[in-house]
C-alpha cells in the first residue's frame, strides 16, 4: 500500500526549543540523558490504536468527520489490514517505541465467535511480522468488552452467566494475542462494569463476579506462561453511573478484599482521575505509594466539561507533577505512557495526528526534565522533610516509637499548651515548580 502520510518526513526529528517547525520535537529528544536513563527509556511512549487509527470524530450530534483512507477498504478485514499498515507507518515516523490495542480495533468482530477469533489470529500474525520488521513493540493489549450490545449490562458483572462466559472466552483470546505479540502488559478496563440503578442490581454478587473473572484471568496467564504485567485501569462514572473501579483507592481496596493483590498493578489515566474528582498526581500517588503504579494513560480532560474528553496533554506543569511521582518510584518499569487521547472533531486531517502526538510528547518531555531537576535540587523534598521534622525528635519521636497514649499526650499538652503556627507555603511552592518548566 502507498503511504498514508505523504506530507510527513520519514522521521520526526528533535530540533530544539527554538525551532518553528511544527513537525519537529522542541523538547522530546529521545537520546538525551536525564539522570540515569535516556528520555526514550523514561517515557516509553505508546500510540493508542483505537483513537488514532479507528477514531471517527463522531459525537452524539453528528456523523464521522475523520475520513481515513485506511478505513475505506472493501471488507472489514481489508480495512483492518490497511489500518495496520497505516499504524506502523505512523508509529515509525513518529519514532515512538510502542503501541496499544483493543482486540476489536486490531481485527473486526465476525459473524460468530469463532470468526472473530480467526480474524484476530490473522491480524496478530500480520502485526507480529510488522513488529519484527520495524522493531516497534506492543506496550499492552486489551479486550473491548463494552461496544457490542451483548455487553449492555456489563461483561464480568453481567447478571447473565452466558454473557460472563462470552467475556471470559473473548479475554482468553485477547491475552493469547498479547502474549503472541510479546506485550509487556495486559490492561483490564472495566468498560460497563458498574450499574445504573440498585433497583435491578445485586452489587455484592456483581463485585464477586468481577473478582472471579480476574482470578480466572490470572490462572489463564499462568497456564499459558504470559509473563506480562496485569493492569487494572480505574475510571468513574462512564459509561455506567456507578463504576466498580471508580479510582485508584477503590481498585486497591478491591484487590485486597478479593485476594488479588499480588497479581495486578494499576494503569492510571489522567482524565479518569479528574473525573473522579482527583488531580492526576493524586491518583498516581495513591497507586505509587502502594507499590502499584504500573503504567499511565497520558491524556487530559477539559476543566470546563464534565466528561472524558481524552485530549492530548498540553500543560507541562501537570506533567512535571506526574513525573515527580514516576521518578520517585524509580521509573515506570514495564509500563509506559500511552496516549489514550484523540483529536477534536474539527481536527480531521491526518497530519493533525502528528501535531497532537508531537505536542503531547514535548509536554511530557518538559515535565520529565523539570521533575528531574526539582528532585536533583531537593527543593520540594527539603521543604517536606522540614515540615515533618518534629517527628524526628522529642515528643514526635516518642509518638512514632509507639510509647505514647491519649493519656500521656494529654499530660504533655497540659504542660506545653498551644502549638506554633507554621505556613504550608503552597503558593511559594507552586511558583517554584513552574519556574522549573
Ligand atoms: C476508556 C479508556 C480505555 C482503556 C482501554 O476511557 O481509557 O480506552 O484505556 O480499554
Ligand atoms: Co485509557
């Protein structure tokens, strides 16, 4: 097939912050060393197949605006093959090491379950060949358990055992495909695992079913020797009103309660964290301090809109705060930064896909270098250390040692009286962080 991106050079290059070329990186310089690693190894960027190659620009008010040449083949399988070619051309030109897919955007759903599996197998074989030829790797695979009408009431949490069984069979093939392609991770996003009304829902049963489903997935991964990391991606509100995987804290509690702790980490998505009423760095921190930050879906919501707009990140301060969390845990490990982000409906040119990814990559690169320097200079760490210094001596040290009680501390207070007032210096610290970006 001929090129899908004729205006784009073979490779998007780093030209530095003074460049005016919109098809060049200003900050993302893959080979630049930041601390112990080069930028490419820190950021492990990935392109999301569903938005970038299968996104249509459709919204509830209007039809598709993206007319991608690769989605115009005669049959669904021909379209899938054209899309795969376009995807590898795009990822290669952008110079990103990874991609991610849902089973149903790599290969179309067939008339029967067997035909769907066959389509997937055919496309996996083709993807494997292109991976070998280009060196591009799979960051993670996943299954689409939310688009088909059979999943209207959920997949693993569906009240109908028949649908539960269908979902497990589908995921079996998605994990197999991910293993076949050497995927570093496999992601579980609940999709419709939640409910609309308790008038028709047994919440306890549904959560138990979800746990059962995860245990079966763990067993299957062991059975076939899949050594990728299992990740759960929390998200509140959408598509169901009450999602069981609401945020990082909710998912961690679920893993503890159902004996799944050792088998899963989290894939934290910025726009999901903010939909849950948290900042991106909050949910990253909740995951990280529990040793569970496995990967990141790099996007951003619109502060004026209350839904999952999945935009490309453009705020380097937000990215610096995120990168502080990642650097402090020693990196993102087997995970990466997957642009689960889409163009606005009016940005319908193929070239817009490049502008968007370049912008997101530059923004994260700025966040990375800023966070690294903030840590090197110890500005925040030093302040935080001083803020808690009272626990390192005197009564604070005693409290930590476990030797104090309500009674003994009351006696101490009766002697010492009121504590001194100490400012948290929030505005000063905010200005310090922006001065590094
Ligand atoms: C949906 C979402 C998904 C997951 C993978 O909001 O983020 O695309 O990342 O299923
Ligand atoms: Co996501």
